[in-house]
């Protein structure tokens, strides 16, 4: 067990994510793109603002639902915990057979800091591209993930494996870093596990990294294994069932498709393909 308070944990997470972002922006985005993005920052901010605003609204709605959602869930919701356990049994417990202090440290870091970095970096990187389509699609896909997950959390009551079978599944994150449980309680509840939002958003990032692999090959090579690590960490740490992870993968992939369909319907993808591309000094 690592003795660290909530404030100390937050500081460490902020420092870790900040360092990763600085290094990734410097090495993966590159000086030419950063220079061009800086001198054309005002129009980029104007384009990005509505999408960031929508994302903030989705986060705010998620925060409100966290307070009132559980009460509503018990009135109208369906408790699927038993069904999930009947389908996969003690799969997560068997998976934890490979647990070791080094693996727990790695997957705890990935679950907490790596996940935040994974979500934030694409927004910065795609904002630096000559055309804003990747940024818009990513932001809209994030919103779709949050909205659908929120609806599922209200409709489906599901306890994670660490709650249902505590004798078989060790809450590795919380037993090793107790302050992480205080942090988790501020952003989530025990019944919000189906689907895994960590997995859904990580899947969205991995798909968008694949779609932008020509522009950011280094990011694609980093994002895919990191997204896989995040998804695996949710089971390894005893937080999610494999069923939650599979559902999260489906949600993340569907969100990218829905975001693309929405932008095509709005005509935004066609209208922005040539954005800033006419400038000769625009990096590809």
C-alpha cells in the first residue's frame, strides 16, 4: 500500500499528465505544425469553441447525473450484475492470477494518468492540423460516448467484480493506492460499470489515431497499445467485467461512426476540407 493523500495524488497526476503532454506535443506534433498553429490560432479557436463547449456540457451533465442518477436507476433501472456474472463468471478473478507489484503499478498509472493523457493529447494534436475535421470528429465522438454511457448508467444497474465477488477479485488499484478510491468517488459511483467508459473513449482515440496515421504516425504507434492497456487495466484492477469492456469497445467504435455521420449531415466535413489548406506554408 502506498501512503499518499488525495491532494498528493492529484498533484502527481497533474504533473505526470503535464509532462507527458509537453513531451508528446514537442515530439509528435512537431515544430512546423506548432508554429503554423500558433500564427493561425484565432480561427482555430473559433472553430474549436463550439465543440469544446459541447464536450464541457456533456461533462457537466455527467457530474449532475452522478448525484441524482443512482436514485433514478433504482426506480427505473434494470440490475444486470447477475446476468453479467452468469455470462462470464470469475474471468476477472482468473485474469488477476498474473498480478504482480510491477504490473499493478503500471496499470494503475495507465488507468489514472495514461487515460487522461490519451484523451487530451488528440484534441491538441488535431487542433494543429491544417484542417479541423479530425478535431471535430473526435470532440463529437467524445460527446456521444458520454451521452450514451450516461443513459446506460441510468438504465442498467451493474456492480463491478470487486463489489460482487470481493473474496475472488482484489481491488488492486484501491488496495495499493487508497487515495485513488477517494478520487474515483468524486467522478463515479459503484453501479456505473456497464459499459466501461474508459474503454469506450480509449477505443475512440485508437480509431481516430488510425484514421490520422499519415499525419501522426508516432501517435498511432503509441495510442493503440496505450488504449489497449487502459482497457485491460479496467479488468486487471478489478473495476470492470470483460462484458463492460466489450460493450465499451462497441460504444467507442459506434461513436466515431455517429460523429462522422453527424458531421456529414451538417455538411461540416465538406465545408472544412480546404480550411487553411490554401496557404503554402501550411504543413501537411
